[in-house]
């Protein structure tokens, strides 16, 4: 979490703060000739930087346990680039037909850095075929989880932000579940994030004992009906079935949607207005 939050600090909106990137000796060293010139250069250098920081902080047998988190983080940045490319016609929250891999090849692949981090995710190549918009929404959940964990580390169980952050985790978790539950790979990814949250929640409750009422204040991540699914941990393989996964953006569902998430149920826009899906054509690379 701390590495993702650090990396987010180098952004202002969709753009990397290039002056700060080039002041950081280690980050800019990943760029060609030790100088990051474009936004894509900065994003690639930052990605390489936080991956290596993380790998250096854990045991080698844990290297592949959290790689999904980096792809979620990268999806968040790529989605902002994609929205920017669509200009005034963009409809934020609408599920466009573009995968993470297509976005990477279109916006980042040609801006090479000294660490080819994309190949490091070869063991989860299937996840690169995930829809970019969904992956960015998964990062929103991860980001809230990280803020919750960081707030607890900094301020302890007495922090007033814990209740709010925990509720926001639950809202985003339910929203994602209502949109992706028919796809097994998305569901596994969702509950891998639940595993990160559960590990933190259990630790905090045990550390505080009867103090601060954390068993209540730190909400369990459940479906809207209160049913709790099992968390997922460790390595996962991903395969996105065309029938169950690639059609999610075309289905017209109308679930009860929690507030505080920008993700609209597939083809369902605010105010109950239906959106005509884009043509059944992948984004060009």
C-alpha cells in the first residue's frame, strides 16, 4: 500500500509531475538516458520504481502474490489517458470496450524504460485481458483499503476516519460485486482484495482487543444482502470467458446501486437512462 500511495503522490490529475520525477534520482534513472520527457515516460518509470521497491521489501517466494495490485494501479492511470483521448465525447462510468492490454499497447508500450515490467506479469497474462474500466474500479477499492490501513498505522484504532473509510470499502465492494459477479475471474480478483482487507481487519481487532469497538467499526465486506464470501489469497490464474466476462459491458442490468461510486451498472446510467453500448469492436491498438 505505501508504495502505491507514494506513486500516486507524483500525479496531478491524469499527469505525472515531471519536475518531481526528474528530481528523484532513482525514478528518472529508469527512463532512457536518465531523463523522463513525456507523461508516458513518467508513468512507466514510476511503475518500474514501485515494483522494484515492493520486490525488495518482501521474500522471493512472495513476489507474485500481489502483482494484481500493480496492474490495478496502472489501469487507473491508463483509464485517465484513455478518457483524455476521447475528449468531450467521453462518458465516465460507461463500460467501454477496451482491455488493459490494449490500453498499455496504445499509450505506454512505445515509451520504453530500462525495466520491461510488462513481462514481469507474464504469469498473470490473463488479467491483461480484463476490461480497463473494471480494473480501474478495482483500484478504487484497493486505494480505499490502503487509505484505511495507512490511517490505522498513523493514528491507531481511535482514528475517526476508520469508520468512514471502512464504509467506503464496503460500498465499492458491493458496487463491484453487482457489476462483475457473473465472471469468475473478476470475482476472484474482488475477493483477493477482500483478503487484503480481512487480514488488516483481523489484525487491528486482535491488537485492540475490546478497545475502540473495531469489530463493529471496521465493517465486514459482504454482498448487499449481508452474505459474506470467502477471501482469496496467494496466486490466481485468470481467464476471461467471452460468454460470462466479455459480455458484462453489453448486458442491461438494473441492480440497486450503492452511492459513492462512479461505476454505473452495465448500460445503466444515472437517472435510470439507458446507454446504447458501443459497437461490438475492440479498440484499435
